[in-house]
C-alpha cells in the first residue's frame, strides 16, 4: 500500500485547485537587469512550475521611488536593490508577460509579490538587514527600509493599487503583498493611538489592492515582528484583521531560533486566527513539511533554498530522492556574462 505524503496531497486555495502543497517561496535573485525581467527568468520559473503547483515571484518593486530620494536610492540600488524587477511601468508589464506565460504553460498558479523599498518604505523598528554575498565573493551590506511620511502614505497606497493592476495585466493570477522583514506595519510600541493605528497603513494597502483586483485572490506575507509580547499581539491583530477582510492567504515566516532559521512551530496562534489558507515557511524540509500539513498546522509550506537548488522539488519529495546543495555565493546575481550560474543550471533528478 502506497504511503500518503501530506505535502503532495491536493488542496483547494480559494478558486485555485492545487495538486500539491509545496510552494515556491519569494526569493530575491537580482537578475532583472535595470529592473526589467529578463528571458532567463522565464526559464527559471518554468523549471520550478508543475501542473497545478503554486509559485510566488521574487519581491517586485511597485515604484521607482520619489525624486527627493533619487540620489540616495541610486546609491542603494547599486547594492541592496540592484537588478530587482519592477511592476510599476508598462515596460515591466510587457517584460513579465512571457515569464508568466512560461509558468502557465506548465499549468501552475503564479502570484506576484509586491514590494515597496528604499526611501518610501514604512518602518519604525530598528531591524538589521543581513548582508549578502555576491557571485564574485563581495560582501554587500543591505540598507534598511525607512518609514513613510504620513503625508506620503496615500501615494504609496495608490502605488500598491496600481502595481497590483499591472501584475494582473501582465498575466499573474494575483498578488502577494510583502509585509514581513520590517516592512508594512508600524511596530513602534510607543505609538500613542494604540494597536489599531499601528496597523492602519497595512490595512489601507490591503483594502486598496483588494478593491482593485479582488481580496479573494490576494495574499499577505508577514512575520511575528519580534519576540516581545507587544509585538506578538500586534502581529496577531494584523492577522485577525486580514481574516476579517477575506484575504485569500496568510503567509508567515517561522522565527529564528538561536540566530538560525529552523522550524520553531510558533505560528499556531496566527494559524488559528486566520480563516483562509495558511502558508508556513522558514527552515522546512520534507519531513517537517509533511508533519505540519498532516497536523493541520499549515495548509501549504513555502520552500526557498531547497526549491532554488532543486527545480523539481515536489518530484524529489515524491521519490525520496537526494537533494542538490545550494550555492550561497550565487544567490544574488551572477554577473551579466552568464546569468544562468546558480539560477537555471541546477540539475533535475532523472
């Protein structure tokens, strides 16, 4: 008798009938030269697509930034956000279309992750962003996101709305709003107006995007902000508000333990507070993924590094096949001469 693998069982996510529960997590790869998706992105995503599978794109910028911040952002784009794709201009829409078409040709569902970066990002807490290693061994320091000024917030909300429309116009099935890693929510515990004011901007973004493309097809990615009881309460409140709005899914990152990413199983309160699809990510292998799906802790599990290095990850999970090791030196860009290195050259299992 064949043993059932929970990760490989079908799942209905809203209007999408998925054949398995192994999700490609959003992974910044910095190979969209000049901010425009390239043909090699179509190869990369199509390699990781499977019939009725679910993929989430790398973080995709919703705006070029404000003129007032142009000089500062030009410097930041040379390192932190260099060659990250955009979705704010028609040029981006046209460039994304063949990428999305390649994924749909494999029968997969494809969401675009909307990411607002540089000078206009909402930020209150002083969260450090880890440095990254470039393809040639350089250690690049990442700049931290900064807070949106109150008078600019409506413009940023509208940028999210327009970016969501552009993503749908490019053919994406819909969008995921990035609210993790220090973005999106005001987590300043000293906010005088309380917890509701601290998540107002987040809810305004979600509402604007939902009105534009339909909340039943919008996902949000969050973390727990930090380990304090106050932050836990804030995150739980945000998740509850998302559930009230009928957001399609909540995608949450397991917190680090002892400075390392491993499955900590601390997301249960959030899972219980959210009425839609719940996606867990961060440190999962096949056995851990099977366990959390089998126990109902999560509906889907998003894989980053394992999927990066194993384009046929669901098939390998099915066969119990060995996994390729990932090369951290090629995570972020591999030079214009050969973008395939560490990107589309990982072998399949045959």
